[in-house]
């Protein structure tokens, strides 16, 4: 069963551009001959490392997005480990992340926000029950209530 993986590796900074291209082509060839497919290849350029790795402070970052079986990925990792110009690498399985993102998106689509609903016109709205009528207060009671002092809260 083929799964999607991101393989990022860092190449020593003293490697020439032509040699870097050859290295990327070599690892892409390993994937295709092993029965996988290289979806994208991205050379991210020379960047500073977060910490010193094998006495290097920067390196060339390369990202390969591949679709391959797990046995092929373990072989690619073995070859990355023994490759002289590669100083660091990481492999991440992305199909689980894609499933999680699709599940969240489906959940969000199922629950529509009230602000997203179209506003209805007053004529189309269902008749609202009228509020109970307020009892009439005698005018004398109103005058007494108005003349009483209101206690001010301090």
C-alpha cells in the first residue's frame, strides 16, 4: 500500500550546485525504481541551521514529497544515513495528516454558522406571538409613585 511521505534532508554547504542536483536526481531515481512516485521536489536553498550539525552551521535544504510503500521508505532512509553529503534528514508520513484535515473540513462544512445563513424578510418570517397586554395603572398610583423619592445608591 502506497502512502504519502515528505522526506526533507539537509546537504552540506560546501557541495556544488551540480552535485546537489545529481544527489536529488539519485534519490528521486531510488524512489521511482523502487515502485514509488515522486510528487514534488523542492530545493529550498541554503539556510542557517538551528544548531551546529557535524561542525556545519548552515546547509542546503531539499524536500521530496513521495508516494511509496513503507519498505521503500526504509531503504531511502538507509541510503540517506550512509550518504556522505547528507548531514540530517527527516521523514514524515503525510496521509494521516491529510485524513485529519479532511475530517476537520467535513465537520466544519456540516455545521453552518448562523451568520452565514441568508437573512429572511419580515414578510416571510412566521408570525410572532403577541406580548400580553400591560394592565392599565390608575393615574393616582402613577402620581404617588412619581412623588416618592428614589434612594440614591452610594
